[in-house]
C-alpha cells in the first residue's frame, strides 16, 4: 500500500488576513456569519413503542435460526433497527462467539490491484469471540479499538450497536452492531455490520456483510451466515463501560444530516462540496461549523450504512498532522523548551549508520519533511518509489528503520521539502526516546498522546489504538505517519480543538501556541516550506494553500489542511469552519467547497 497523499486539485480560489492566536476560541462565530433560519432541536435517544408490527422480508426469524444463506449481500436496511421497533425484552451480557469463520462465508472482489483475492484466507473473516454488554437499546463491545487477531491478513474494530424487539421474532430480541476489517500492517478499513437474534441463554446464527471500504487498491463484498454461541457472563466493569459510553454520546458534537446545512443556511449550495468526487467512492463527508456537525455519506453498494456516526475511517497521512504534529506541540508546551530543535541523532541511535547525513537534522526538520536526505525533489517521487513500497511492506521495527535510513544526503536540513512517510516514523521514535528520558522507560508516546490530548478533548476509546510494528504481537513501535482509526465525531473534536479553540482545553493551553499558530497559518512570518509541483506550503505536518483576490475574492487568506492517501481531505478555514471528506478514488478536489463556504456561509474577508 501507499500512505502518501497524491494531491490533485483543479480549482483556485481566494483570501484572508492574519488572525491572532490565543487560548480563546478563534473564529467559529464571526460577526458576518449568517444566522440559521431554522435549528431543529437535537433529539435524545428514542424510546420504542411496544406495539411494533413486523413487515420483515429479509433476515427473518427462520433465516437466522436455520442459517439460510443468500446469493449476495442484502440491503443494509435489513440490518438496521426499524423505526417501529419495540424496546428489547432481553439483556445481552457475555461473549458472542462465531463458529466456522475460516470455512464459511462469501467474497466477491471489485477492485484487486495486487491480486489479494488469490489468497483463500483473505476472503474469510478472523475468528470472533468477544464480550458485549447492553444498556437499554445500546449494545456495547468491551473492546472498541484495533483488535489484533490470529488471522494472517485481517484485524477487527468493533463498534456499539443496537438491540430491539420485533413481533415476528417469536420472543427473541434482535441485535446488530458495526464492525470493520482492518488490513494488517496497513490502514485500509472495510466497514460492515453483524446481526443476530438472542434470548436469555441462546443465540441464532449470525449474519455479517461488508459492502463498503476506504481502500483504493482492494474493494469487495464479504457476506455470510455463521453458527454462533452465546456465553452468558457477568462482565467485570460492565457498569463502567455503559456509563462511559453514555457520557461519550452525551458529549458528542451536535450532528445533523448534511442536507440540514441548506436548511440552516438557505443561501448555501450543497453541490460544490462533493461535485469533484465520485459519489459511490465517498465514505463520509461533512461540514463542522458553529458547533454543529453536518454529516453526510454512508453510501454502500447495498443501501445506506446503518451506523454512519460509528463508521471507522482510516487516517492514512492525517496521522502526520494529528499524531506526529500534535505530539511535538504537546511536548513543547509541557516541557517548556523548543523540542522541535532537538537533534534526531541524539535520540535514534540507528541514524549513525544511515546512508544519508542525520547529524544536524532536528525534530522539526523531520516533521517538515526537510531532512535533506532524499533521491528526488519531484512531487512525491520518493514516496512512490520501490524503496518506499518495501518500507510499507516491512513489518518489524528493524526492517522499517533500515529502509527509512537508506536515502542519500543531498541538501542541508530544513532547506528542501521531500515527502517521506518514513521520516515521520523516525521522528516518532525520536519523540518516544525523548519522552522516556523525561518520564521513564515504560512510557509510550501514543499513550501519552491519548492521555494528554485525545481523552481530554473527548475523542472516544475506538481511537485509542494505532498501527504498530510486529514485535510483541503487533504491539511494537507506533508507525506515526499513518495508522489512526477515526469516527466522524473524533475528527470533529480534533478539528474544533485545533481550529476553534487554538489547542486549548478549558482555558488551558495544551499545544505549543507558536508551533500551532505556524501550522494553522496564523503566523505570516512562518508559512512553511514550498512543495515541489504545487502551490502549497508544508509546516509541522500540515499543508496550506493561499486563496487570493486574483481568483475573485475580497482578500488573500491561507487555508491549512490535512491530506491522506486515496482521497482524504480535511480543510480548516480561518473562520472556524471545517470541511472534510474520506474517499478512495484518488480524488482531491475541494477548492469549490472553500468558495461556497466563503461566499455563502461565512466570509473570511469581511471584518
């Protein structure tokens, strides 16, 4: 796989002036913002009527009890709690175990660049035996981050689902939950749903299907119906799990469907936001503005995804900004020294034997993709080279570090931008060593980031894991440059923290204000380095583009953005609005969205 972001942008737009940078909320509600004409109240979780009438044609009681298979995936509506569902009569608490995963099930490839489907095992899901608890209509897995399995190709991520009652299920309760298959040693994420019937002691067969993914090189449908076992157990800490999930849901940023942006701001045209992206290849997209998350997407090859708000999305190179950039800014703020000026060579011993010259390369140089060690300055030539292909394939710390250090020296550090995911890997190990020097040898740089940034801003537990090297059963060194897994609310919390609250929580500065100001283009004296071939800047792991009056706008302004492999873009405008999309057709076309926000939502140019 490739982790680099291939930027293809087709439109040019416009402008903004320098803004101050402090711990106060920035510009989420500018004075010229148009007032919503209608803001419907956000509803609480619905109570379900006991008078439900079943009209089910798919995945009926008989289908699930008898294990009746289908010749293809079915509409996802059949795996969704219907509007007229009743409150569940049974409580699920214990382990759900599937049987026959390696022998049963179907797979139909749609895109298979590397002939993955030639491997029989890749067409089957891993062994499944995991614990769940239930709180009312919520079905909550105990483990919601990346779960390492014994499967040669796949890991799991499980998400919270729903439980309900239907008349036609003869007294059984019905449950479903979202899950994802995640490619080992890669960020590709394939989203699916499982569903089943249960009572106080038994479970039906479990039906599963995957009909959507964020993965440019491997797409396909998985589906099957498997025998299952329900092991009833009193789960230690069950109440805490339920309580934490309830609190997490209550603290989510208000969500409205994307079309509600037009309802709230009638002058906005919704078409420019997705006009340059192939609709069927979009996982999710949205605008976050004025404390509301306008969320769209969730289209699969078989109807709408039932759990869009819980859909796991791969970060790919967003991790360079969110994780690597965020960690450096947190270290600098916490320890009161310019961590970005520390030398890589003082913290990563392997660089002494590198092909290039790392003696004077700083943490900041590595974050800026400006180590001076490279082959070509042509835009992302190195990132798409055989050397980098081998780096992505390598599984161990030693293997990745050896390949990361093979670039020859061609320029002084800090002078030339050349994009290498491997440079972020080296930086991550350097920051890990620095943190251990500060806090002890048992600390972990990603756990530090979770505890000091992600948890305080309200990001949920499904994002508390990331891709690592193969040591210790894939719990080795964090990769750094890719490998986060986010749901839409995680992204909304992160961008609001960066772009509205200026790296602050409750008035406390969490991220170094100078580094963050430069990253967000609030410092006109530090725009970052030029990127070859495109009119972008790159600063502390963040990209930026300037929109000017030459394109018809009232002022010049800079827009920082994050970019990920395959068609992932997160654009943070100076007015506090964020626009994003996750897709996998290698399309990077977002200038029209900036124009629409600037023209009809909130202008950056009017005082």
